[in-house]
C-alpha cells in the first residue's frame, strides 16, 4: 500500500481506457493493475484506485488534487483536449485552481497554493483540535 491516509476509489466503465487517459492527460503513473477491472494510480505522493463500474447508477464523483504548478498542468490538459470546466482562477482562500472533466464526466479540480490565508480572512472559522 502507498503511504497515503485516504485513497479514493472511482468507478469507470472502461478501466484500461481510463488508466491510459489519466496517465496521459493528468500525469498519473500506474502502480499496479488487476486484469481489466482494477488498478492503482499515483500522483505526487497521492493515490487513487480505479475500478470497473458495477452498477447502472451514475455516480457524481469529484476530486481535488494539489499540484506544484497549476498553469503548466492546465496547459498540458488543454493541449491534450481535456474538457475544461473552469480555467485557472485565484480564490480568496489562497488557491489557484482549474477544473476539468474526465471520460466518465467526473470533475477534477487541480489546485496550487499561492498564499497562506487564515480561514477568518475569507469568512471561515478556525477550529482548534486537541
């Protein structure tokens, strides 16, 4: 297992196709694959599992992925024909983000920290954890 605390599992209709697409378009690398129904992909210390869709229900999944250079990542995705839902935008919470859509219609937001901002500065509240 990778050294990740949380590993999202995402269902797709065509696992081999989406593995190639995610690796080519978003820069993931394949860690392992089981037949044509399950794989684990990594990206800069994070990991996701892609698995075959087992139901007829449409899932509305989305992911937030931190990147070092959101502009470079955005330009690569755009050049490769990835559907872009939101171009890179600066947000008051200190992130520059863009959102794209994958082969299953899932939303992927790629985010780069551009400023360290306290939650109170954008209407949030800091919770103190013991």
